[in-house]
């Protein structure tokens, strides 16, 4: 168990933590959430001793090992396999544990050919994967993971999710992928307004609780302000009357003792939409038998691929890293030229492109505002500042130089550049890298509302499940088109590398998952239908309760105004009936809030139950 007590941390005038306390209990898997810059990584660094709190305590038991995926990469062995084996705990029986190392490395995307490579010959992304493998194989008492999916492809993410769901010790994880976090964790720890809140359950449950609490706080504050105004009105009205002097003094004393509730500052969040250029045709773009290879003699990454893009398509490009996803979207964006075949754009097509390497194209010497103006020089500074504000660069933040921005801030600049000119086709290559969870949610909402077509390279199953209706799949050495949703793909086709081999699934622990694939898919389809029915009813009731609360709150506001007017006119009968109506309505609101919390918990628990059942097949 780790105990955090009255922890305070500030950088100059910026307070990060204000006397926060929580515990990490045995076998808890905790998701750590909060906006970028609100202290998530700082908390990790304090737990590992890399930074120290200004006050408070972090109590860690003796001989308790903390494993942390460090940003500092260092290797001491001459092969990947030997380097991965360094983290294995000494076995007194002398058993060969290399199979465990190989299983973890393969789960994270390494091939057998990679085992004999020197670690320094790996790409930066695979060096991070090797470091992650070492942390996992060390089996620490507490595993700290800061954005572990950033350098993983979709198949490695799916493997890591299963690995972490079977983690037997403690875990705290930071990730912008809400779906991944909720599928792994047992508890959620939120950093909010310099405090922390830890609950059992999902991120949705935590954010729902915080939202309800802040709504109740605001209602209490507004009622307090009304009462304060009524007292001040009484004081000002009767201050000069001698017969009311005692009452006035009493009111003044009461007013002085009332603690004033401060209005909460709104948390900054992305709130934007992609501008749409009207398009009346059927096809925005058509690819005819396109092929591409970086080698004259090697097997092409893309071989005779053909497809068309309709004006409302949502196409996901998915597969392992290095198989051609970024190459394909670069071809579609005109950044590369196909070696065979052709890509034909409609004359009315206006594409906007967000590329992985576009961050490097930002001029480090320019400001955020200047980068926005570069895209559309005809815009004036007021329009550019508006775009900057939408992307959370408000006021003088728009004058920040690119070279001092974080990766997430640079990603927001690129998104801001997409808002300058209308389009009818968005080409997006991993747009969620470096964004926090709330910004990812805003991006998904903006893409869902966009009237044009979207082609997106992503490893996020949350985005794939919520957005796409077609897939371009790089798997089993070829690229194919799948007409349908990502869940349809998993049920009807699935990933080739996840198929059982000789009745065994080749993952960590060599668990037997044999059986007929058609039977597995049939069971999965039945589970999906059962989940839809079970969760659909709960979701409808949640919506009904939320609507009832809103109606009652509007009624209370109306009756409160009527009560104030009746009090001024001494209409005692109206005062009595309105007071009773307000009292009854407030009681019903509190009852409904209680029901809403229970329904939200049940929805979260049932959803997790179905996810676990599906993952177990």
C-alpha cells in the first residue's frame, strides 16, 4: 500500500496540488486523469523520487519496487533478447525464462528476427517498446505507465490491454485513450482544481460525479447570492427606521458571518468544428490500382489498391506500424506520388491534411498567431486570435513562440490551421497523439459533426468504434478494403496475428484459446446483441432521469421568482403553496440525482462486464 498525505506542490505561483491525500491499495489498477499540465506526470515523478513535494508525505513500504517507464533510454546488452532478459528476477531453480521475454517482445510488436538486433539499431519507437518490455518483465509491486500506447500500433495495444488486465500487483496509468483506460483499470483517480478524487469505477463515473457536484455547488452558490441580496435589500430598506434597528443590526452580523462561495472558473476545453466546403457530387476521390514501394526490388507496401471516397465516408486506416498506413495517407494527400495507378480528385474536392511530420514543419521562430495567419494571409489578427482562442491559446498565449510549446500544444496549432480554410475531405494521420483525454473527446465530437468525408490513420479503438463506417486494413502482408464498422471487422474477419495457432493463442502465458473461429464469432455476435439490449435500456432511463432533473430545476427557478414576488406583496396563500412546491421539487431532484448515480454505476459495471466477457473469447 502507498499512502499520499496532505501533498502540496507548486511551481512559482502555479499551484499543482493543494493538500491532497489518497492511498493505493493492494492489486488496485488506477487510471490517472486530468488536463495536460495539471500534474499527472509530476505526481509520477514525486512517487519515484525524481521530484519532491513542497509539503506532505509519500509513504512507500520497505522493499516495495516501483517500475516506471522512463523517458531516458539506455541499453547495456548487445541484443534485444538479452536486453529484455535483464529485468527477469533471479530464479533459484535456474529455469529458462526466455520464453516469457519472447512472448512480451512479440506482444509489443517485435519479430523473431528482431531478437538478435542491437538495441541501438532500433527506431526510437521500438526502443521505447523495448524499455516498456523491461518494465513489464520486472514485475514491480507498483507499475507506473505514462502514455504507454503512444508508440504502439493497434495490435500491440490490444495485447497490452490483455496483459494489464491480468496484472497481479498495483498499477497507475496515464493515457489519453479513455476506452483503453476503462478496459484495464479498477479505479479512477482524477486531478481537478488542484485536488484529487479517487473512486472505484470508470472515467465516465468520475466525470459524472464531478459534474453533478459542480452543478450542485453552483446552485448552492446562486441560492446563497440570492439570500445575500435579499438581506442587503432588507438592510438598505430599513436602515433608517429606528423600530427596525435591532433587526437591521442582526442582519448585518448574519451577513458578515456568511461565507461567500466563489464562482468556479470554467476549465478550458477545446470547442470547435471543422468548416465545411459544400460538395454536391458523389465521389470526392477515387484510387485506381495504386502501388507504392520505397525499394525498387522489394515487395510493395501497397499493391494495386482501388477504392472510392464518398462525400460522407468515415474511413479508418488500420494495421501494424511500418506496413504502409502513413504512406497511403501521404499518397492521398499528394505528399507522395504512386508508382503505378492513379488517384483522381473531383474538381470540387478541397482536402485538409494533418500529418505526423507536420509538427516539424511549424516554424520554431514564429508565434501561434503567425502560424494561423500563414495559412490564410487575408485574415486579420482578430480572426486569427479567434482561432487561437478556440484552440485554447487565449490572450497573450497566442503570442507564444512555437519552439517553447509542448507536443500537445503543437498538435493544437496544427488543428487550428485546419480551421482556417473550409474543406470537404479531412485526411488525418494520428491526430490524437499528445492530446489529453478531454481534447480527444472534443476532436471525436467535431469529426462526428463534420459534414464532409474523413480518412483517419489511428490506433485508437475508441475512435474506430465511435466514428468509422469503412476500413482500409493492413494485415497479413496485404491491404484490403472492409465495408463496415470496426466491430463488424472484429466479429467477421479479425486480425490474422490474433488467430489461434494449433489450438493455442500465442500471447503472454500461452493460454489455451483454441476452438472453432465461427463458433467464437457466433458467441461474440450474441454477446454484442445482449449488450446492446441491456445497456440500451439503462441509457434510455439515464436520459429520462436527466431530462426530469432539468425540468424540475427550471420549475424551481420559476417558482422561486414567483415566491419572491408573492413575498413582496404578502400573498400568504401563494407563499405557502409555492414554498411547498419548491420543497417537494428539491426533494425529488435529490432523489433523482441518487437514482442517476446508481444508474451510472450500473451502466459502467455492466459495460465492463460485457467487455471482459468479449475479451475472454
